[in-house]
């Protein structure tokens, strides 16, 4: 089985960490291909960055489909471009946000999401409502850590995340923590041990869900909303994205 893991931002060092986290949980015989687009923002922090990350993401998904991968993981916690990716993919496509929410709901009555910056909170809250899991989430908290600070060993990112988890345990009565950024993927095990509760990483959750879907032979539905895009002309710099 071959799974494509797409980091929608262009920071290659983060892609490498995401790929390592995915390989750590993949089943024997599952090959993980971790990639990022050549164009787009260095990190995704809010709606504006998200919009400009989607074209490059979709190119990577289309390339994976052409290569015959068995499934795709979108490794941005906002589930950037997820619905559009499903229209061009027959293999299953899972976002790390939705994967983490669903997995957390299976092991805890209430969970808190710990994300990077306050500007990311509304998008996560919107997704929780869309997935029907907002009532299971006690709160979405921001540790006020820029995404790229997670790549900097000299930053105080880990301390801020630790403090935010401690607040969630005390004030939210959280029974599990969901890490709200793909760049936190390698912290889950140590944070769980330090705080004494399940800490859920969306990258590993999405890999296991895609493996399950592929094993069951379940593919993306092509009726109604996930039908392939209709052929039409796209103008200007978007010409190369025109459906054919």
C-alpha cells in the first residue's frame, strides 16, 4: 500500500518531520510518500494563507492519483483544500483535523484542541461544527506559538504547549488533547506521558484511517458533491489548473 502525505505549506523540514511521524505508525508494507508543493506559503496561519496553499496542494493530489496511490493524507490541521481534493481523487482523502477529532471522540468524552495561534481558532471551530463534533470539544485553545517556531529548537514553543495543556486539564476538564498542527506531530507521545492523558496527533490518526479505508476497498464517492470538476476554461495564471 502506498499513501501520499501532503504538507500543504512549502517548508521542507516540516514535511520531513511529518513523514517521519507517518512512517512511525504505518503498517508493515505501507509506503509513505511525504511531499509539499513547490509554490505557496511557508506556513498556514489563517484563511489567507490557506487560500494560496490550495492550488499547490491540488497539484500534489492529482500527481498522486496519476501515480496510483492507495490514499491521501492532507497534513494541515485546518484540512486545507480537503473537499476540493476529494473531487479529483478516487482514492480516499483524509484530513488530519477530521481524523484527530474522530479518534479523540472514541477515547474521551471531552477533548480540548491545542493549536498554534489565536487566528487559527475560528477555522478549527468551524470544522468541528461541520463534522458534528463541536459538542464533544470542550474548547479550542491557542498556545500562541507561530507554526515555524515549531521548527526552531531554541524557541519556547514546547513550554507554551505544555502550559496550555495544563490549563485545558484544569479549566476544561479535558479527558484528551488534540494537537492542532501537523508540526506538533512528533510531540504527542512525550506530551501524553508528561500530562497523564491521551494526546492525539492527527498525522498518525489519518494514516491509520486511510490504511483502513484502502484495506476495505472504500473509495471517494463520485455522486453529487465529489463529482469530478466540469471541464471549462480558467484564465490567467490559473490556466494550468483548468479541468479537462
